[in-house]
C-alpha cells in the first residue's frame, strides 16, 4: 500500500470504502452499515452503486488490462470475489475507481472541434468578466450568439461556467489588485438585513428577546451589528443612528434593504413606499434608500452572507450566549456584539488571505469615501394632522400641548420622540415640549403643557399673575411686603386663609383668588393707606362670607367720601377686632 495521500474531504477515505464493501459482502443493509460506520445512508448508497457499475463494466469487458486490477481477470467472477479484489487494491487506485476525476478537455482557444465552438476562455474572463464586469450568464448568452454565427454547436452551460471561473481565479491569483475587483464601488452602498434567530439579552431591568440588525458594505464586506428589541420603525432608526455613530458620524450614499415591514408600507417592483416617520428620518439624515426586489435576497447577498456568519460564529458559541445573560445595559450588550463581530468576522482571514481582512479593506478604501454626517436627527413618530383649537392647544396621546396663538384654526403635524413632542406647521417647527402622555382614564382637559410665549398678550398677563399668586405662602409674603401695617392687608389675607381651613365648601384656590383681588386693588390705589383701613373695617364689621374685594371696595368708597367731606377717615368706626376666639368663630359655633 502506497503512502497515504491528502484526499478531498468531500470524498470517503479508501479505508471507509473497504469497510462498506466488506459489510455489503456480508449482506448487511445500507442503514445498518451507515449506523456502524457513523456515515450517512447516501454515502453508503453511492459506494454500493458505484461498485455495481464497476462490476458490470468488468463483466462486459472482454479484453481486460494486464496487472493487479480486478479487471485483469478474464473469467467471470462473483460480486463477492470482485469486492474482495477491490479491497486488496492501493488507496490511490480505490480513490480513482470510486471518485473518478474527469478534467476539462484542453483544446486550442477559439476553434471549432467536432462541430463545437471552443472560445478563448482566458480572454472572456479578463475582458468581459473582470474588466467590463459582466456576469457569466451575460457572457454565455453572447457566446451562444457567436455559435449561431459560426453554425457550430455550443458547449454545455456547466462546462462553460466552470471554464470561465477557472480562468478568473487564475487571473486573480496572479494579480496584485485582486482585492480591487469589486461589483460595488467603495463608499457607495451598505446593505441591511435582520437575523432570523432571536437572542435572549439580560438587561438591568428585564430579559428581552432581540434580533440582530446587520449592516454590510458589499465592496469591503465590513460588517456592523447591533441588537434591536423589535423590528419596528423606531428600533430600526435607532439601529441606523448607532451604525452612523460607530463609523464616526460617516455613512455611504445608499442603503439597500428588502421589504422589511417595520419601515416600508408597500413594495412596487423596484420602488418602495416607506412610512412617513421612516422617510422623514432618512431624509433628515441624508441617506438614500434602495430596495432589493421581493423574494430575491441575492440582490443583497453580502449582508445575507454576513448574517449567516454572525449566527454561525457568534450565535452558536456557548460563551457568547452566556455573556448575553449577564446583567448589563442594553447599550453594553450591543457594544459586546460588535466587538465579537470585529474579532470573528471583520478581523478574520478573508478570501483565503490571512493578511488582507475586511477591516483592512474598509479602513484603507471604504472609510475615506464615506460622507460626513454633521447631525443625526432624533427619530420622531409622525401623527395625523390636527386642527388647532381656539385655546391654541393640540391633543397628543391624551395630553394638550400649546402652539403659538397665531396658529389657531390651522392644521399642524405633531411628531413625538422618546422625550419630546414637536409640532410642525407646513414643514416648519412651531412648538416643542417635553413629552408628557396623559394617564389612562384622565380627562384630556385636565393635563396640559402651556408655554407663556404661545399665549396672547392678555393671557400672558393672566399667567404671570397666576404664577405670582401660586400658593398661600406666596400671597402672605406679597401682602406683608406691600403693607407695613400688620393689621391691614396682611391681616385680611391671613384671616381669609384661616376661614378657608374651617369652611369645607371653600378651596385654597378660592381663598387665593379673593386675596389676590384685594392685593391688586391695594397696588392700584393712589392712597394705599385707605385700602389697608378698609381691610381692617371689613374684618371687624363683616361676616367671613363677605370678606372679599367687593366689601373692601365698599368700605374704601365710604372712607374716600368721608375724606373728601373733610371728616375723620375713621368715621367713628372701631377698627379693633379680637384675635383667636373672635366674633366670627363664636357666631359660627352658635349657628
């Protein structure tokens, strides 16, 4: 037996063929032989079928060749004897018998032999395929036209394809610019796809079943990947933003994708109709979309292959899956995924070259041709247009948001991001608010966000006044600072709040409104001391239900009348009132 050769791994070892023949000679079934040897039933069937062909040829051969070959016997032999004779042959002979090699016929280029036209395959590979970048199918169609002109029979398609491929590989192996021969130009295209498998990712808050969103440059085959918790428009746009950030705020000209339902509403031939939110995000980013035809994934074969590599090299690694179960933020898990893609794919040997990698090609030729991105837009969900009501507010998710009062009656387009609500009028932003969705079951009129600059001037004055008198403490502070007489304006406001606390029918807002009205009366009076005295008289002579601006104004008019008549401004009225258990509380108890 000769020295053991390095046989093709797709072929069975000669020793395995010998064992199959021995078991077959012993009348074992194919399934039994496959189980014993640990190989497939098809492999057993192939060997037995080939043995039957060889045995038939041996019986039909009248003049067998000389030597140790089983064909050397001129007398008919039984199948068992023929099998035993094969078992005794060398490894090389058994390999040749059961794996016959049929090399392509070598003929002179551009000739007609036996009625068949043989083209110059090397010229076709160099000029048509490599230089003009034509597909082999296009070259074969041109070859058929030439055959018709020469009135010669064409070669089979498989023979033609294999011959062209052989010449292309031969040229590329000798060409230093092999890695520059691309179907796509550097910096122009990136392809997008999602993994078919889902992966459980443990974050600090919950466990999520995530897909992997994959971007691959078809020129350099450089790949970026990130987790997405859903194949939605929002998550897709977030993934695209992460892709652009990872490249250092750079991107190619065109994104090629298929009809992923998260962002595309319909697919009409080679054109797509994306939803408004996705289209707006891509328009603001400046990245064009190109759709691969439906049910033709080969049009974005680069990313399809990258998805397969990620699922094989990463997704089936127990250490990789174990790492996804550690407590991390979602962003940390995405960063870990890309590090693994870089290590196992981008920096791995590429095209049987241990020196040239996808990362080298990307950094040397792809990255310099990418466009700079000056701003990555926030993703915004675009809602239906809504008409601005007379109160210059628009409803968004159960909450009212203000817009400039000049927009009343116009139709505006609300958009909301994760943190903000942005409102557009004819494509121009007119309002922006922090997002505050209404609670389920609440009336929409109870929750609103209003900016003072959106209000008419008179409403702005009211809002400022409301902010000024926002609480009991604020009202008492204003009264104390305005009137230095502790028994005047300040005492009126203090007693009003004490009354409110003992009267269930009165709210704090009612008390604040009443006190604010008296304070504004005090501020607008030319003689503030008279207002202070009017407050003292109101407290001493009126019941608590009459402690309001109307009563104070009535006493103020009386004081002014007395002053104009030259009389005493006190009018003989007692301005002393008891504190603590006063007449009001006694009257209330008697009632």
